[in-house]
């Protein structure tokens, strides 16, 4: 069993970095979706949603950076091309969405997919005894579950 500089098994750290790269790709698509709906939202709820979507894409941008830096911390290279992102992305791609309910639905669907990926990474990071990745995923999950609840409430739906 070979350990890397931060005390994790090299094989497990490499596996985690691969999983984090998948999350990174999905976050990049989610981020771009948020930019699109921020720019294109129309209607009577424009002012509220325009600001909310900007809040969401600012948060997603910070998370993208955190994920990439964690991949580097694990000794690997973060993906950084649109081709890689589109190949790995599982979140739905939103195109020309300007209606409020469709925009919020896209957010809920995207975060639901991100949560699936993050929970799988949480399992892997627990197995690898990687508290850094574990902590990051726990924080992301807690925050995004609350966002899904709020967006579903906005849609007048239950979790």
C-alpha cells in the first residue's frame, strides 16, 4: 500500500480524482445552464429570479474551483475542456429557457443529478479515509438538499 503526500492510498486517491472530475464536468454544465437562464429569464418574476440565478451561478463557480483544487490536492489534473465536460455530463442541458417554471425545473433536475454523483463520491471518500473530500461532499449535499427543497416549494411541489 503506497501512500501519497497527504497520507491517502495512491490508488484510492486516483479513483476519487476521477470521480471528482466527473462531478467537475457536471458542475460546469450546471454553471453554464445557470448563466443561460439568468440571461434569458423573462416574465413577471424576472427581477426575483434574475438575482437568484446569479446567486446560484456565483456559488456554482466557487464549487467548480473547490472541486478542481481538490483534484489537484489528490495529485491529479482537473478536466478543463468543453469536450471533456460534455462527454461526462449527466445533468440536463438547458437551451433557450426563458420561462420561470422551466428554469426552476432545470435547476431541480440538475441538482438532483449532482447529488447522486456527490453521494457516490462520499461513499468512495469514506472508504479511502479521505476527510477532505468527505467534508466537501457533505457540505455540498447539505446545501443542495436545501436548495432542492426551496425550489420544489417555489414550484408548489413536495420533496
